[in-house]
C-alpha cells in the first residue's frame, strides 16, 4: 500500500529572516511599489520598501521573485468554511429561532477541504459564522486558516473570539413551516428587539446589590450592548437593511451589514450612519427572491456614497477561491481598483477590529501575504503561495495543494492527510 507523504507547509516559522526581492508590492496602505522588497522575520513583517532602501539582515534567506506580486492575505468577513462539509452541515441550529449561546468555533473542522481551498485562493483570515436561519444565530469566530484544530487558528485565544451573527428577511422566517414564530418580517424584528430589551434589563440588574443568576444567553447580547462584540447582520432587501439600521439606532450596537444586495437603493442612509458593508458579488441571483433586484453596480454606488466596503464569499455561495474574481467583477461595473483591492484586505480587517495586525503590507504587521503570478484582478493570475504568520501554508508547485486550488471537494478523499512533516 502506497503512502502519500505530503510536505508540512505549515511548519515552524523560519529560524532566519526571509527577504523577498525583485517584487511588485501591493501594500494597500501605501499604494504599489513597482520594484520593491520585503523582509519577514519569524511571524512579522520587518521591512517593506523600494528595493534599494530595504536592509537585508545578515544571514537572511533571499528569494528573488522575478517580478511577481506580493499582496496582503485576503480577509473574508463572511464565511462558513469548516462548518458546511459535503454530506454534513453545522451551520444552522433549528431547535429555536434565537441562539446567542452557540459558538461557531465548537463546530469548525480546520482540516476540511473547504478550509484548504480557501487558503489556496489566498484567504488567510476568515470570520466563520453560523448561518442565517435564526434571528440571532450565534457567535462568530475570527480565524487564521492554519493548523489542525480551531485552537491553532483562533486569533483571540481567550475572551471574546468573534462577533454575533444576526439575520432578517426570508431566511429566519423558516420556522413558519413548523407553525412557530417568526413567520413574518414583523416577527423577526420583534424577536430581535425583545432580545435587546431583555439584555438591557439583565445588564441593569447586574449592577444592583443583588445581581441575578448568570444567564448564558443574555451575556453575549450584553457584550454587544457594551460595544465589545460586533453584530454581523445578514440582510438583502432595502427595507430589511433599514430595519437593521433602526435597531442599531435604537440599541447603539456596532454592526457590519452583510450581503446588502439592495444597498445601492439606500446607500445614503448607510453612509450617513457610517455603517460598514460587507457585500457579495454574484454572477446571478439564482432562485433567491431577495436577490432578484441585484445590481452589478452595487459596489460602485456604495463606494461613491463613501461607505467602507468589504467583499466576501459566503462560502459555499461563492467559493473562497474566487474572491479576486469577485473584486474584478466589481471593478468591471464601476468600482475603483484601489477600492476593490482594499475591500479584500484592509477594510475587512478593520471591520473585524484587526486593522492593526493584518490587511496590508506594513512593518510590524503579521506576516500574512500572498505571492501572485500577476495582476490581482486578472483572470489569468494564480495564487502561487500563501503565507500566514511567516509560514508557507500553500504552494501551488506541489500537486496536492494545486488540486485544492483547481479541483472539487473530492480532493479531500484523494489526499486525506492534511499536514505531514517536511
């Protein structure tokens, strides 16, 4: 019986610095450096500058990229990778419409093919979330896509490890088939308001001389009210978007609008409140009625209104491997190239509260970056390498990795061993 030995791409960080020279750098924060170099030391970026200005440390490994592109790792603000596998899903808990106690991290399979495919597409950090079948679906997890277990990938090892997933529109109305609320948009909004009102009352009682018993369902909602936890709100239609904005106005919580198919219709309202938007670029609305009035110019219109934008996959709705293609489609329909590339990197990092660590090529930031074969927005460009915290976790030159980039879910059956020492 033949044993396929894979190389450990997620090995321990290099014992010596690595200098990437002769590269075209898309820094995002400082524009494009046409002839530049970058030095990585352990898990951090040490220097980024024009080639002649970068000091290469003695003993450093030097890699001449031959004019290839260095680009920050993609940050996907809306993903379900590791939760939804072939033949299994842990995305939506259907035992009741309100599930604030649930944690996505308790169901994420880091060795799943969906995670490997995302890395092959250049995603280094993802906001992995429960689904949109509930009015409050559970706690999200901010994850770097490395290692075998969720403990390896969690960005925050203790305390709050992500945001909160909420949803309105058609999806949470699914309980109607069981003759259970919510059956209408009115009921969805009413249940959400009731949760926040209950949490406010619980918070008030916590400050009293005789605090109440601990309530695990209300605790994470109090964290939302205290500004510690961001709400990631699934919403499509313009009227549903306005419902989210009313709730945020009333209860003063931080929110990232997710999907926002009809954002172009209420862009002025979103911009006036300075609420960030994470949107999806789809080829066609398919059978989803809420997306029937989708406009390819959605991103361009919201960008023109001054809204901070991110582009996400909602994997499996769009494969994480195609986020650069999404950005290219947004540019085709009027979004600026700079805005689209920022929507894959620094903007989503800031939406997750991680802008000081990831999302751009800057000294002191985590060494999360990609080596690309060419222009990020070109359909001919491939992700050649993906690095997370200074460790190479994807290399297109290796057959198993390349198949995760080009093949389907069946790749996992052919290459079940995820990580083997080099």
